C-alpha cells in the first residue's frame, strides 16, 4: 500500500515537472498570461526584473536633479515651529530599469521655535533607488509618470549659536516623477530621516535622536546618449533671423536678508524686464537684458536700472539633444551686470547675475516664461540704495517671442490653412464686475471683425462698450485691438474642421467714458481666453472670459487702474478671403437701387447730463458709389437731460460709409452687412433760453444692416456724436467737447 502511495506521488510530481518544463518561459515582455494555474508556479523561481536593451548600461542611464523644499525637525511638530528650508542637488543612475543609486548634497536652515536662533546645515547622502512603476508595469521609457522609492544613510554638519555639530542617520523618501519631456522630469518628494546627534537647541529637550521631515519640489534631467539622444532630436538650423528671441515681462524684487526666505518680497518692489537674444547653437546663445524698478529702503523709493549681458545655456538640449518642439524648456543664464541708481551721485556699479528661465512654449514662436534671478552687485550699489543686505533677488514672469519661419517648419498646417476662410465678424455680450469702487454688476459688449493671418495667429478689431447702471451710471465706448494665439493649433496642428479651438487673447483699448462728470478719455489693456465651438463652416459660438485693467473717470483717485472681470458669449461669422474689392456694385443689393433714405430712433446717454436715458431721431439720405464706399447726409434731433434742464440739440453731418463685409466677402447673396460710418458737421441748441451758438460736431459709428425683401433694410447703429461746448453753454464743463453716446434702431428704403 505504501509503495503504491509513493508511486502515485512520484508520478504526480513527474507530471507536474513535465508540465512545467513544457510551459513556455515567461520573461518581462510576456508577464501577462491567460488565466491562473497553480501548477505553473510549483517549483518555479520568481520572475526576474527587466533589463535594459543591448548597448545600454549604467553610464547610459544617468540623471542629474535639483530641488528645494520646506522641512521640520524635532519631535514637537506643532504650530510653535517656524518651518525650515533646504536646497540641494543629486547625481545618480539606473543599474537596471528597477534598481539604481544616487548621491545627494543638501544645505539649508532647520526649523526652530519662535525666538530661537536658526540652525544652518549642510548634508550629504547616498540612496538606493527602486522604480516601483517599472517593477510592476515593465520598462517603458515613454511613461509620463513614475513612482520611485529611495532609502539610504545621511550625514549633516550643523552650526547653531556659533557651535558646530555632527548628525548621522538614515532617510527614506517616495519620489513622484512627472516626465514632461524625453530628457526632463519634475518631481515631488516627501522624505523622512531619523538623525542622531547633539547639536540641537534647548527646545529639542537635548534628545540625541530626532525626526527630520521635508517636502521637496524639483527638476531632473536624464542624460541621454547614443540612440536615445538621437531619437526625436533634430539638427540646429540657422536661416536669416531664425532663433532670434525677444522677451518682455515684470515681477518683484528685493534684497535678501538674514530672515530669508520668510521675509522675502514683503515690500513688493515692482520691476519690469526686457531682453533680446539669439541662439547660435542648440545649446548656447547670448542675450542683452534690462531690468527697471523701484526699491523701498524705508525712507524713500529708489529707482534703479540693471543692464546685463548673459550667456544662455539650454539645459534640455544639453542633456537630451536639440528638440525645438518640446513644450517645456529650461535655460540657465549667467552674465555680468551694470547697475545705476538715480539721485545717488551717478556712477555705474558692476556685478554678476544668475537666473533660470522656465519656458512653456505655446507655439514654435510664442512662449510664457517665469524667471527667478540673483544679482550680486558691488557694495557701492547696496549703499546707494540705502539697503543693509545683498544680493538682489527678483522673480519675473512674461512673454517670449522667437523668430522662425512657421510655414517651413509646419508645412502640413499651411496646406490646410490656405483654402480656409480667414476673415470673420464677431459680436458678443456678457456680465461684467468692477473690482474697485461701488459700481454694482454691469455688462460688456463687443462688435467687430478680424483675420486669421497664420494658422496660429489672429488679429481682431472691435468696438468695446461697458455699462454699470448703479447711480451714477458708468458708460464707456472704446476701440480695441487684440492679438489671438491659437493654443490648440500650436499643440496639435491646424484643422479647419476642428470642433473646438482655444485662443489666448491680449489687447489694448482706448476711447471715452462717462461717470458722474462730462466725457473723459479712458484706456486700458486686457487678457483672456477665447474658446470657440464650431457650429458649421461659417459660424462659431464663443465664450471669452476677460480681465481688463482700465484707467478712466472714477469716483476715487483717477490715477488708479481699475480691474474688470467679464465673460462674453457671442458668435463669429467667417467670411472668406479678402478678394471682395474685385467685385462690382452690380453684384450687391445696391446694384439697381443704390440710393437710400433712412429713418431711425435712438436711445442715448449725454455726457453732460444727469445720467438719465436720452432720446433722438435721425433722418438720412445717401448713395452707394461702389461695393464698399458710400455717402450719406443726416439730420439728427436729440433731447438731452442736462444737470438743470432739458436741451434740444440738432446736428447736420455728412458721413462716409465703409462696407466692411463687402471688402472681405464678395458673396452677392449675403444679406448681412457691417458698415463703418465717420462724418463731420455742425450742431446747434434749439432752446430759446439757452446760451449757445453754432458749433462743429463729429460722428463715428458702426451700423449692422440686414436686407429684407422689397428693397427694405433694417439696422442697428451704435455711434458717438461729439459737439464743441459752445453748442450748449448753459452748463458747466471743464472740457472743450461733450458727447452723446447713442444706439439707433431704424429702417431704410432703396430707390
């Protein structure tokens, strides 16, 4: 019986070994299997980790990184601790895709309790690394996220209260890597070390073992070599003015001080920067820069300027090869300075500088940058500023433009762009909120036209209006010029049939506004995003959140800039290519009946009045001479609410009419028109008891006209009429002109 049992076990074992031997071996590339069978794992060794492809070794998979963070040390992590800071760098490499090593050097300030002197330290450490992502999911150099663990010994040299001490310990961390480019990654790394030593202040209770916890944020580079470096890289080309770049930005600067970094930038000294440079290779270039700003030394604001000549080193190209289409790049800048301080006896102060430019490329040409800077200048400069500490630290953000031939670099986008419709009309409106002053919730509106002149870039001209109805009413009308950058085209290429297109928008604007006083000039800048949803080949629906900075009439100090927030919703109507001038008048609705007569009523706001709604009546007679040009004679009556009485004003003016839509689109079937109007004439006050005389008047507006059957047209026309003050002398005004901002609603008959 026993022999039979032993024989059965031997036979079963033999079958198992035989089945295992016949089973195909699993390597890293074939981790996945169909189903689970316990017999597959009997008497088998665990699967091995990945190995690098042939030709790659430790030297081919090295990396360098640097970062900074905050730290807490001790056993009393509560609100009484003032956090410390650390900065450091690491050099390491991967032995296999899973296992690696690194050496690190750190330095900084330990956390202390309030009222206790800081403990400065320097540290070295050696870590064993394990890539958990590669261990569980296999080797993939294109993976965008990785989780890396580290553990190893650490030594710290500490100085506190004038005495030195030594600390030894062991630390462990978990690094989250975000691979933003083939050679570059960003990381977030919490780390905890157990340290033993005696160089701690009294608040640590003189214990020899402490916990050192830190949270670090940094940047790393894989040092690519051989085939890895060549994959995706291109040769550096230098044609005409290619690789010439310009930057414009601003930020804050301050002198560093012993309480760094807790009190840095508390004075909020503003600075502006500009630079121009050129890359002479994929890694190296030169730039000339200028920083202008103020420094508050506690007694006065000192104005200063720093000119610099910098060597520019592209870190992405240095470590990973020249890849001009990478969206995120880092540049190290090292240079010499020449600084000047006004009202300080003259003289130029020499110095040196170092900065790091983080560039986020919106397209081949445009990019956003953030640049921390350090300027180490002579003691003479510090003395002229009346400062006690140095060097000068600055943090700037801005926009950079790199010259390059987009059509040569992106021929596919231009092939699709050429036959597409580029001119467009735009109209939109939405709620607005003014962030300074008691204006209440208002509204904004825009009407205008634009053109997409490259697959990435668009210009737009609009008539921009705002109204805040809370008493006293605020009304403005401004002409705005905008530049729009297609972020989706920059990232994914041009597609005329794309359903969604996101643009960045920057612009300037200027005009007039009325607020509790006669009409005054106003101007400003704006920025935002333009999100367009394609409805059909002619029509887009857009949503455009904007931030405006406006300088104009207000109830407080008019030198202050007023920030406005608003969200516009509207339509873009695409017209086609600018070949309308080649058409003839006979192709338009005005071909047979080019004369017209119009009658319209108007709602208005008088700049010299009580901010009540005024009214008017217009009568016009005109003629079209071509598809785009015409003239009209208009007589307008306005009933205006002045500060003390009601006025009746009559205005006669001759206007030039410019059909914008006919210029951009030669379609003879089009019924909708946008027509600009600009004219001049004379005005008088009809009140018998008013002190007035005949005076000049100017008129500007935009008419939106729609052709109905039977030679009838209807229109809406926002416009502004400005008169000389002598037309109405019965009210006080510090300005030579007053204005009437109007919106006319009317109809025309063609004959």
